[in-house]
């Protein structure tokens, strides 16, 4: 990862400093962009990056990620994601995507407005929104209140 991306992901620089941003991006879209970049860094698809990350996190390679490891990474992703909302909240999001994260998380690469515009007619888009992007929005707008930070209880 280049230095600028590291600064943005650690909140030392604004998201707009990433190369793939545009002036028309809303706060929600910028927040989503940073959150999804964080997720892909913590759940990489590239086998070499997965191996290096497992070593850095003292996980046991080369086996697939175990539930506990996925939970730890998901919480690591969720905490800085929630900081960009008015009231930080760290849901236990791993319960939503735990089995999918074992070999890395692959996102469509589409911008948030595009996903929202087609989610009602495209199952893959809807799945991406619900599985990876919606937990923090739903909590921030009090659409659901999870039991002690868990997504097991739904409204």
C-alpha cells in the first residue's frame, strides 16, 4: 500500500486525497469508499497479501481463516469505519460475512450511488449492500439496534 492510502485509511489524511475520488462524491460515498478500502486490506484476495497479513497478525497460516480470526478482523474494520459517523458504534459485523471472508472479500468496485440505484432489481448488488456496507448506516440512523453490538438480533 502506498503512503497516501495508508494515511487516508488511518484518518491522517482526508479521503478526497485518494486517487480514485471525484469532486461530486458525497460524504456518504467518501465514507463508504474508505470503509471498503479498509475491508479489502483486512480481507485481501491476493494469496501473498493474505499470507503477509496472517504473519503480521500472528494468525496460523496457511489454513483458511477461522471464525475467531474473522471476528477480530471484522471488529478491526468496523471500529474505524464507525468513527466517521456522528456517533461511533462498532457492531459485530463478522456474523454477516464470516464464511465469505475466508479467502478474501471481493467487491463489485461500483460506486455507492450506482449500487443503491440498482439494489432493488439486482440480487448481487443487494447482497453486497446488506453484507458489507449497510450495518453502520442502519445503526447510525437507528433503523436497528443490535443487542450488545451484535447483528444476531434484527428489528
